[in-house]
């Protein structure tokens, strides 16, 4: 059931992948595929998400301009309206330009890439940390469990933006100035990741404690399987469902958290702007009439976070047998 | 996952209490006391850790001396002020000195406004607390109503719409929602004030905006902005809890007994969702205080969050340290209370944590 | 039924209109920052001085055109000994608490402002002694002839000596040692307004002083001021657009058109006393942030010249500043003594010529360097830097932009840890000497504290030193012109523009913009 679900998820993001007929048949007949086919919202949001991923991955190919190469910019292109040609330079811009003459469409593609990168890597980081600690905590128990859970408690007391601000401050100090812009992204990833591992750890720990007592695990122990083999090969597959759900919701949270941090000036740097950075810059133009600088990045972020959230919602309902 | 246990926990608790003898009550109290002491010790450690981390961080936030002296200041003036402020001492020395003073209630004087930090924070705290309170009320009441509704009408069109629409609130950063609300309700429609706290009225020496109409109107936009995220969270939690509870044998049995749908929904099912929801809401209070930083600076709401942001840009170290400690104290306190409630409800916890 | 309702509505509308006519003397004023303290000598900072100016008064002040006018002094001139100035004080002035204003208060206030914990002491460091001659005459003795002494006094507020002593604030508070005193919270000045209530960062209410000495001399149409700092630019403009405030300073440039377009609002503009420019470390043998080893490309004047003509100042003005700036070729605003049109002229933007110069200097392939820039100090500071990065990229100078909050940016300049940086400079004394002392003199204990260019020219230093005591204005001005010629031909700095100030206000308000961004509300009138 759980292997099935992870296959189904992969299949949704890349529907055209050719897999072995047996697997294909398996998920085609599954409840998940049935539920997927029946909910138009999920179809729309998964298509949106796929398109956004596509745009982010191929941003360099798709964007008509190179917005972050300073020498290619012409300031006179600044504040060009969407779907129009600049009167001084004759350049055409699909979604207009910002205050520095950067093509908004291109900046969104690159921003999307940064936002997704930060979100995905932060969640992967949180997930690996949470899963490992959760497994150890649940399987080994004892004082190790106590220590890990206390740390989790402390972590939970601090809201994500506080953790991120603190870490960001420290990171900024420890990293030499000329590397700061490059490292800023990693500082973001670690701070957002750190504020989200607890959920993974708690879920995995709970499930592990239940599985640990089951007969097949006892049997595995008897035939001399190592602790890690039992944890990773036998216990972990049983919790992939909940982990996937948490990961999806965490992804949306991480993307929004990064955007929020940019308001506080600790988000992605302007040389490598994320969608949040772009929105924070565009915010200045809400009254002035240059609506496109704010609107388009905001809509992109909304589409991204909303599709991920909807997908996570659906996944949770589908994977929870009690709700069916 | 957890929530599943709660229904059973509460029934278990009831049983324990009904059958429990006085002696076991006493033992429980003793254990509880030890537990509290232990948690207080941990809390103190957490506070000291927060203090140290923040001190280490301040070193890199800029130079307060720069802001405190005008552009005419000479290098000698700057060196002299740095010496006077003790900024040349190692971080550990500064930290110990700060904690010694803080223990006596002296948090120093703000570099930025020249007032004692304790006084500044106490003056600002009511504004943040009343904003957090109103946004909490909005989040809880709306979250409950919508959560129960969407659970009962699980596949209804309106319920599905609410579920989807509520996600919009968590799919945009708070600051953007705030700016948008100002643009719509203050500039375009002119219905609500765009900034500040409006009139305040004093109650037991505390100035509160919520007590005047004008002040209340000023609170609406920031409170909605701040509460939107929590509302969505509570609504989803209530819905999930309701859906699970509605499927339990206990509810099935109630239905089988022929109780009306209404009394099953509200009398039985909803009651059982309360415990986890209240717990989560309690823990969210800390988040509300932290996110108030953003809301307060968008709406120029004169609370501790705005104070903190100003302190950051001025490198006002005494205010930043005191604020972080305050936030840590709030979180630790809320956590402690929640833990104590758990402990009181679930005696098994004592076995587990030993 | 409907008719009565309509009548009632009409009546209440009339009533409201009537009420607002009565309230028309209240001015609701917002700007980005709040005053930091009410202690008049504890901070040397714009918004703090602005609020203090409404309640406290200096001996002499700058009016709305930035001309010096008498305030608590009626006349001032050097005595026969050029190191002693005589100030005659205004008689019959009372503090808000009813105390008489006398020479004792002046002596007290100046001594207070010269104490170690005062933020104003640097402006007064030429003063050796302040002496009371009689109740309404004060002598200032300087350590040499100082023709510009009065210029340093326009933000130096006079407190009542008795009140200050009674309240235990003989000295400006010592923040470092937890010092706290009532003068931080209360005000007893001689100014046109008295303090009604104040909540830091939230709201300050002032009422007109019924006993103000200047009645009849100033319009004094404002009877009440409600001052609210609003940090977020969009929120501040929203408050003006929705009619919640009557006057805002610090209008973000992108919002100027909407303020201008909106019915019932208008925009007043004036050139500000502040020039924005880039500094380059040309004194070092090698730079840390550049990509050239063993050499300092900025030490070559041809490179500096090339960078100077590669800056498209008109484009910065048009796009980044929305036409709200005055591009310039010299680091001084036009009001300053020493300014000429020839100095102000900026070179034509010419990429081809700049490239040729780079080639000539041996940097045909360009070089890389880091530009340090503040992001919360000047109007669109970071935007200007970004634009400059693009423009310099055109001539092969690959600039890595490092934009930071001011608290982290300025220490780089003061500690000389930057190779290429943005700085803005205002001239409170309205004289070139002030600029030279801080920006072109070799860095010493007292002078050149903001000169991070590493430029050191003993010849120039001698000329700058001579300005302080030169009493012959013509000779002095000739020296100033010579110094500027050197500064300009050496391309010591790359000037960008002079900032333009904009205040947005309701139509009913008549108020000209003051070049130092210091509104004095006693001058404000209503339509």
C-alpha cells in the first residue's frame, strides 16, 4: 500500500514516464488514481505545479533576457509596461520590467527556481534530520529518546521566523563577506529546515514505537539483522505515507517562510532574488501604478504554494484510510 | 496521529480520577511538583541559551556606536563610547554582565531612545498582547465554526470552496496580505484606518485600544492579517479531528442510540475535538507574538514587535536582548502550562519521561 | 420618512463639515522615523532635532528657506578680539514652565552640550569658554578666529538651567551606565509648542504655547500637532491618501505621481542639502576586493575618469529617481559657499571614451571590485548602486554589489574597510570647509574621519587648515575654489546627484519644503 502510494505520487508529477506495465497497472487500478481522476482541483493544481517546476528547471532556456547579468541591463528599460515595447530601447517585454529595467518574466522564472530550490532542499534537510532522529528516538528509546525529544520541544517553542532570524544573524557573522551572497541561500535552507524537522521526527518516532513491537521486527532481530537494516529497510517503508504528507505541506510552508523572511531583510539576496524577494521589492509599487512588478511574482507564488498545499491536502485525505 | 489518542486519553483520565484513591493523588502531586521543578530548570537553561545565541548574533548586526554619534564624531569619540559601553570586552564577559544585571531586573537603557528597557517594553507589551488576543479570538472562533462546518458537510460545494479558499491565506506571505488589506480597506474603500492604534483608554493603568471604537477599528486589519494563518490552521485541525471523531465507535454508538444528528455533532463530536485544538492553539500563541513583528511593522502598530524591528536597524542591543528573552519566557511559560495540563490529564506521561 | 432621513443626513454632514473647520488648526503630521529622545543634547539626528525645534529654541535658527534668522539671540558678532563672539539675547522670553530666559540658561545649555555624554559636542569643539556678561549678553571664546561659529549653533537648544538642575539632568544622559533622567521624557523650552503627550514610536501631541514670544512675528496658525511616525513607505502614503494625516515627509519617489494626482492633495518640492556620491580607495597599494593583483586600479586617475563618464546620471535621474534629483559633478549642494555652476557641471555620458581611457590605463579587459552600499539610508540608495553596477559593467568593471543596512555600512567607511562605497553628505554649516574637513583632508585624529579614499595631499591639507582662521572672505573663497579644482580634477569622488525633498500634504496646508528637511510649524499656514 505504501510502495503503491509513492509510485502514484511520482506518476503524478511526471505522467509520461514509461514504467513497467505491472506497476502501471497497479496504480491505474488503485484508489489513489481513482481519487485523482475524480477531483478536478487536484488535476489542475498538479498540472500547475508541473508547469512551474518545468519553468524553474529550464529558466535559463526559457527566459528571454538575462536579468542578473548587470552588464546586459539597460536602465532606460525601467518600468516598461507589460506587453509593450520600451520607447527608448525598442525592447519588448511580455510582463513588463522592474525599476532596474529587468524583464519581469525572466526574473520570475529565476525567482521561481530559487524559491523552489530553497523549499525543496530545506524540506529534504528537515526530512532526513527528522526521519533519522525519529527512528533512533523511537527504536532505541531510553535516554537518547529523552534527549532528542527535549531538543524537539525546545525547537518547537521557537517559531520558524525566530529561528531563521537568529541563525541568519550568526551565519552572516561567521561567513566571510565576499561569500555571503552565495552562502545566504544555504543559511536560509538550514534555518527553514531546522524549524521543520520536529514534525517529521515526532511522526516517525510514533510509528516506529508501534512497529518495533510487531512480530516481524522481533523476527528480524532474532535472525540477526542490524539495527539500521531494521530501521531503514523494514520500519521506514511503513511511514512513507505520513512523511510524504508532511513533506508536501512543509514544502509550501518553507516557500512561504522564505518569502516572509525577505520582508525582514533576511531572505534571498537581491543578486539571487527568490519570489519572496521580488514581491518584497514590488510591494513598494502597490500605490504607484506599476502593478505588474508586484502582481506577477505574487500570482506565481500563490499558484506555487496553493498547488502544493492543495496537493498535500488531497494526499493526506487519500492516504488516511480512516477518512475514506 | 496524536489526536487519535486524545479521545481515549480523556476517557482514561476520567476513569483514573473516579477510581483513584487519595494516596495516589498525593503521589501524583509530588511527582507533578518534581516535574515542574525539572521543567523550570530546563526553562532557565533555554533562556540562557537564547540569551547567549542572541548575544553572539549582535556582534554581527552592526555597530551601535555609529548610530549613537553624529556624522561629526571623530575616531577618538567612537573609541571612547565603545569603551564606555563595554563593547570591547569579549562576548562572554558582556553576556555574564548582562545576565547579572538582568537578574536584578535591570535590562539597561535603550541605545536608541535612552529610556530604561524594562519601561519601554512594558509600555509596548499591552499593544502586542491585545492584538494577539483579538487575532486569537478571530482565529479560534472562525476556525471552529468553519472547521465544524466543513467537517459536517464534508463533500458539499461550499465546504470544498472554503477549504480551498482558506489555503490562499497560507499561500501568500503575511506582509503581502497586510499591504493588500491597507490598499483595499483604507485607500480604496476608506473604511478602516491604515496605521497605528487609534484612541486608547486606560484600564487599571494599562492603555488599551480595544476599549474604544476608534481603537477597535484600527485593530481590525492588523488582527485579521495576524490571525489568518492561525485561523486556517485551526479550521483544518478542527475539521480533521471532527472527521476522525465522527468515525469512532463512540459516535457510531451514539448515532445508533438514535440521538439526533445535531446533538451528536455538537454535543459529542465537537467536545472531543476541544482538547487537541486548545493545546495546539496554546502553542500557537508564541507564533502569534513572533509573527506580530511583521504585522506590526506593516501597520505601524506600536507593540514590542515594531520595537524589535526598530532596535534591529539601530543595533539597540539592550532592547534586542530583552525582547528575545521576553519571547523565550512567553514560549517557555506557554509550553510549561501545556505540559502541565498534559501531565495532569495523562498519568502515563510520568512513566514515559522517567 | 425618507425626507426626514435625508434632512438628518444633510444636517449631520453639515455638522461634520463644521466640526472639521474648527479642527482645521490641528495638523496631523507623519514621517518615517520618530524623534529618538526629548533630551535636546543627547542625539545629533534629523528627526530628533525636528521635534525639538517645535518646543525648544536655539540662539539662532534656519528658517524655511534655510537662511539664518534670530531666535533666542537678537544679534551676534565678533568683538574686537576675533576669537570672542558677543551674542545679545532676547528679553522677556519665558520657558513653558514660566521661568525667565537669561544668559545663565545659555551658559548652562552650552556647557551641557559640550559634556562628554553629549552628542552635540563635536559641533562646539572650537569653543573654549562661554561667559555671561550680563543677563542678556553672552561671550563665546574660541580657540582661534572662527568665522563660522554661528552656523554650528542652529541645532543647539537652550534649556532652563533651574529646571534642568532641579530634575537632575545637568548632564545629557549616560546611556552606557544606565543613566536615566526626566529630561528624556519631559520638555521645558521656549518654543512655539508645548508637549501635551508622547508615546515613543507611536504618537506625540503638541499644543501651541499661549505665551510664545513670537506671536505676531510668525503665522502660528497651527494650534495642535499630532505627530505619528510611519515607517513603511506604502502605509505612510496610504495614510495621506485616505486623509488620515495632513502632511507627510519622506514620500517614496515612486508614489510622488499618485500624491500629485489625488484630489485634495499636493506635493511641494525643494532641493535638499545632501549630495550622493561614490568614494574610491585610491590611496592603497593594492585593494582587497578587486581582481587585480599587486596593483590598485583606482589609483590611476584615468580609471577614475573612465568610471566618472561611464555613469549615466540622466538615466539614474529619470528611472531610479523619477526625475526627483539634480545630477551634479561636485559633491556639494548649490546652497553651499564655494559652489559654482562650472563645478556643478557633470561630464557627458560616453561609454566609448570611457572604454578608451580604460584601455589607455591598461585595464582594457576590465577588473572586478566590490561596491559597498547602504540600503536604508538615502533615497533609493540600493537602486542607484544597482544602476551603477550595470553602467560600470559596460566598461568592463565587474562590480559585486554588497548592500547592507546603514548600521553595517557606515562602519566600513569609518574603519576604512571598503574599496568602493556610496556616501551622502549634507552640509549643516553651508560652507565648503565642512566638506573638506571630513571628506578630503588626510585622515588624522580630528579631521578626515569620513575620508576612506586613502587620499592624502599635504598641500591640500595646508590649504584646508588655513580656512578655519582666515577672516578675509575673499582670500578664503579663493582658497576654497583652488581646493575644489584639485578635488574635481583628481576625481577624488564620483558625484551622482543632489537629493530632492518632497513633502506631500493636503490642499489646505500652505508649507514650503525646508532644504534641511526640518519643518518649523510656526511658519505653517492654512488656506
